[in-house]
């Protein structure tokens, strides 16, 4: 008789397909210790059924010999060298290399000592032709036979080699990164890296790092022996391997040695070669290659960082040397300038003082101008020379006992006219000090006058106050003003040489940037100090502390100091030039074009007026804000502006003029003391029509002003025609010069970007180019940042045309909006990615999360699931809608847009495709859930089969029945009693109650 399920099941082999099932069915079991399949006990047949039906790696070991029967999922664990020979063989024969580990475990289970559990156990297996490092999590569970004893062992196993080895390699990389994070030397970085790798021989048997330079590779560090042990290349072969990788930049593998080029970020070729010995117990697969490449990446980053640090150190050293050389150069140049200055100021003073040959008024005015500015230049030269002497340690104070209160009061009285000239309230309070102060009188004069000069320069309204008093063992000088103040971030650098406060609005923009630095240096030489307290918009307070000095008598007072007028004169003369009136507008003159001159230096302003009065109707302005106000009230024909001016500099004035449609056409010529091509390029790039460097030729200045005025007239005439042509085009159009300044755009350009003709010209960085990224090719697709904050995807096509009138090349470009096409491509790409993620998910919850996130990303909205009874708004196909409905697998999802918009046909098609993918994913998830339920029922059936098999065995032995007859008797009895077959069999096994005694003897 046969058991239910056919003849195969009767022999203990399931009828379903699969290679393992076929092998078990076809195997000659009669020749082995288990005997023919027909004689197998029910417990063994049930165990084999469970093993072969499972999709989890299982192996059944039966009998005292632990004969192996395994399923398809277990087959990869056997590798290529043990399958199919392991089937039907004793485990000790199959696994001799790990038998000392697993043998005692298995025998303990057979002996009834209970199940075992091992996690991430190291079991070196010889399964692919070499002894391989493998890790497994497994359990050995006993299987009871019909007698109740342990007849076999079930082994449920999971290979965790990838997880264990991956975690170990990740720890190696983490240790390598931590060790290399603070390296500042290239060789040290190599030695540290080799040391870390030497502590992880499981994956790196040995390591070498060779630095590559123009002479070739040089070994900088190594760890572990290099040689021909275990199939590893010889040392000579490794050297050849390194030379080849250094020359070609390609990775090479020889035997169990891998040489990888180490490329620093941003470098073209290898800067080093990393040689690692590969483990003999791990296959060199993609994970191993990635591990070796990451090691090389860490080493490359460390080498790059060390070289950057070294380069920075060399730059700092070079800057220090340059600074010293610059100081020496200033000293030498300043010294050399004194001779020609003497030859200028001497004859000028002689001519002005010559009573026998008096000068005409015009010539006298010119020589007085020369004398004033020569004296100013002499003071600047002396300041630079003294500063260089201080830096070089060659300036020494010559202290003497001075009545400092009287000396300071004399300086203040002589300087007062400069403050009063501009309407500032000036007060000086210098009470008598208890004793004289040992001080270098010249140095003290320069400290006081520098502080007063700065106070008047940067105080546009209010007052300046000077106070000198005894400060309990020292002298305290305070210079306070109600000026523009100093930002807090600028205070730490205020006394650095050549540092100038950015954005400070004073009466003049002139200055060398060494005045306050000189104050600090001079006070330091005299044993004093200076500090500042300031608040923008409220003013500044400079406080000087100076010791009385050793040896100064306590009661005696020296005679009054000499008149301070000579020391104050240069400072007073310069301060008075800041306050000279700019002059009234010229009288109307229809025959001459109107020229506005913006210059803060009074002498140069008057000189330009006299020079240009014969060619233009000249109007003068003393700063940029005043000039801008004059232009807006009465636009001139031409503007000549200095770059460095108070309140609003030349570039700011130019920017304001170009931003106003009413004044953007005005020709602007800039004057500057900054020479060189870079300065000229900066001025022209800012939108200036011309750029002149001081000192300039009067003939050249007049010629350039006339030329720029003529070109401006021609531009005005051509502007209307060009605007009409460009405005007629449908694509956006822009015109730029060689410096990247966009001179014109049309209305279509404004529709695309929001930046229109009214705001042109546009100077780099252009507002519609995020990050300054410009098209790389004549036709290129780039992102434009819209004025409203959005992003437009555009195709830009550019070309050059010659502007023969201006003798320059212009760039003409068209801009076509392809945002919809680009968004459609992006949506399709996102949809493909979402479909791929859906294909891999079986959990319904994660599937729903992925759908909600993915649909929101694809269609740019918020996704909510809808019930079947909830209505959604509809609209005609080309009308804006608030959202989009997707239905799949009985579920509905509503995508709410941020604002209503038109949904195109491509989006609707994409929605249908995603809905189909979603329906498939939902169906697959449902089938997976059903499959899990089937597996649960199968496990329950296996447990039932074991009990039923034991009950059938008891009946067969007790009543001499066949297995089929015993099974039929149990079935009949369970039907009569209306009891589950499993419960009836369990009662028979547990209590020994015989169904035949109750229902009658079973039929044989």
C-alpha cells in the first residue's frame, strides 16, 4: 500500500520538482547506511519532506553516521568541490576541515544534550579549491525517531561571511581615516597608513606605499614580509609591478598582490602606488576590490592634505620673506624719493618767495598747487620711511622731559581751524599734569595729530573732543568723536598696517593705511598703548596710555614747548582740502557739452576745472553721493569720476547710473591711482566707458573725453534701431562684451528669467547663473535662476560678432526655455527609479511609504490615500487642476499640487504606467503574504506529520498492520469521533490509548 501523495511520497521523497529532490529520489540509498527509501522510518521521511520543501538553507543529518541530506538553498554553502558528492555521505567525510569544531556539537545533540546555537562562527571551508575564511550562524536541533530517541539533527544555517568581513573591513577603513586625519607630512602619512594596515593582516597580508615623482617610484613605507610564500609574487616582481602602475596609472594584479595607483583629488596622474598582499583565504571579488580602492582613496586624500599643508607652510614662509623685502623696498624707495622732492620743493619755495621777480597770479597759483602737493608727498614718504624703520627696528625714541599738557594743548589749538571749517564742535581739555613726562616729542606730535586728523576725516557732523589727564601713574589721552564709527568685526585689525575699514564714509577716501598702525608702533616704542571703542553711527573713542617715564622730576616743569604750528601745518593743510567747496553749477552754455567732475581732492578738482574749462562746461562735485544727486537733477553729457571717493566711490556711482534707465546711456570715464591691466579691466568690466590712470597727460585726457562723448552720441542714435530688431525675436536674446558684462536683453529674455531690459547692463556674476556656471559650449543646456527664485532650464546658443565702431567683439546669444522638456525627462527618470524600488518591496507598509514619497517626487505635490467613496475635482484636459488621481490594485492616491496647474498628456501617460507598476507591486505583496501563510501552515503540517507518523508506527507494531492500514484506521476513528487527526495521534503517542479498543479492532 502507498501513503497519500503517490509512490514517491511513500518512499519518503516529495513529488515536487527541484534539483535536490531529484538527486534524493535518484540516489542509491540502499548502498548506504540509511538503507532503501522504502524502509525509512516515518520520522526520517517527514524530516526529508520538511528539508526539501524549505526555501531556507537546511541540512538533515541522520543516524549515528550523520548522513547528509540537504536542499537547494544549502547547495551554495557546499561550493563547487563538495556538491553533489556530499549527498548521502557522512558529515565527517564531507567536512573534515571543520569536524573538530562541529563534530562535538553534533554528537552532543545526538546524545540528547539539547540543541545548539552558534552566531558568526568562523569555519574555514575547503569548498572552492582553497581553504576559505567563512562565517556562519547556525543551529543544530534534534529530531526524534519513532522510539522517542534522537534519530537525527536538523541544521538551519545562514552564511554571514559578507557581513562579518564587511564590518571588519569597514573598521579597518575607519581606523585608517582616524589615523590619517591630522597628518601634515607626506612620508609620515605613508608610515601611518602602513602601520594601520599592518594591524589588519586578515585582509592585508602586507602593504607597501611608493611615492611617485619625476625620478620614478620611491618606497616610503611598508609593513609585513614581501615574498613568494603561499603563491605571492617575489619582491623583484613587486618592484616591476609598481614601476608599471606608476607609468601607466592602471591597476595591476599579480598572483595575490594588487598594485593600485593613488591619485590625489584633482590630480591627473598617480602620486603614489599602493601595494597590498591579498588574503589567501578570501576570494578576490568585487567587495575585495572596492576595499582596496577605498584604502588607496584614503591614502590619496592624506597625501593631498599633507602636501596642501606643506604648500601652505611654504606660502606663509614666502609671504614673510616677501613682507620683509617689501618693507626694505619701501625704505629704499622712500629714501630715494627725498632727493627729487628736495629739488621740487626747493625751487618752488624760492620762486614763491622771490620778491625781486614776483610771479603773475596764474603762475603763482600753479606753483602753490605744486608746493602743497609736494609737501604732502614728502610727508607720505617720511611716514613710509619711518614705518619701515620701525619694522626694521632702526627707529629709536629720544625721550626728554616734556610738559605734555602744554604741548598737547598747543597741538589742539593749531589744529582747531580744520574742525571749525567743517562745522564741528571742537573741545580740548588738558589740565596741568603733576610732573613732566619723558617722551619723544616728535613721536608724540605724530600720535596726537594722526588721531585728530582721523577724527575730523570721519566725523561728518557733531563734535570732536580731546582730553589729557593724569591716570594714576600714567598719562591718559582720549580723542572722542561722533563720527561714522567702526564695525565690531573691523576693530581687531584696525591697527594693522595697510588695513582700511571697508565701507567707511569719510570726507576723503585718500590715505595710505599706515596712520593708525604708526600710532600703535610709536606708542609701543615709548612704552605706551592705544585701544579703541566704537559703535557704527555713534562714533569712536581712542584711548592712549603712556607712562611718565623713569627719571622725570616730580615737581619741576620744563619751559613751554616750542610753537607746534610747524608740526601741525601739513596735517592742517591736508584737512582743509577735505572741506573745500565743490563749486556751483556752471552757467548754461549751449555751445559746449556739460561735464560733471567728481573728485574728492580739492586741488585736483580745481586743476581739472581749469584744464577742461576751454572744452566743456565743467561742474564740480566732491563725492559720489553729491555727484549722483547732481546727475539726477540735471543730467550732464559726460561724467568724469575718481574711483576712490567718500560716501559713494566711483564704482558705486557707476553702478547707480547704469541701474537707472534715465542715466544708463551717459558715458562715464573713471580716474584712478591704480595702474595695470587688471585695474583697467575691472573698471571696464564694471561698465565704464574708459579708464585713466593717474598721473595722466592733459592732452590724453581731453582727447579721451571727446572720443567717449562722440561714441556715446553714436550709441544713442543706433540704440532705437537695435532695440526694435531684438525685441521682435521670440527667443530670449542677450548681448555681452568680452568682459562678460551683459549690455542688452530683450523682452523675451525677461519672460524667461525675470531679468529685463530695464535692469541692463548686468555685470558678473550674472544674477541668473547660480554659482557663476556659464555655458561650456556654443550650444549648451544650463539652469537659469529666475528672479522670483524659481529655476528655468534653457538651451543657450552663443556666437561672436565684431563691433567695428567700438573696435571690440561682442557675444550675442539666444535663450530657449526647455524647462517643460527637462522636467518631463526628470519625471520619467524618477518614475523609473520608483518602479525599480517597487519591484523589490514585499512589505505592504514600506510599499505604501515608497508610493507616497515617489508620487510626490514625480508629480511635485503632496500625496494622500483616498477611500473609494471620496470624489475628486475634475476639469477639462487643458485646464489647471488642483491635483492628479492614480488608481491601482483597488487603491486610490490623490496628488495635491502646490497650486493648480495643467497636467500634460505625458504626465497622464506616466501616471498610468506608475499605476500599472503599483498594481503589480500590490499583487506581488499580496502573493508574498499568502506564501508566508502557506509556509506557516506547512510548518504546522510538518509537526502534525511527525506525531501522526509516530502514531502510525505504534499501531503497526501493536496490531501488525501495514503503514497504510494503520493510517486509514486513524483517519476513520478521527472522523467518527469528530476529532482532528493530529489530536487523536497525539493522545495515542502521549497516553498509549488505542483507538481500536474503543472503535473495534482495526482491519489488517
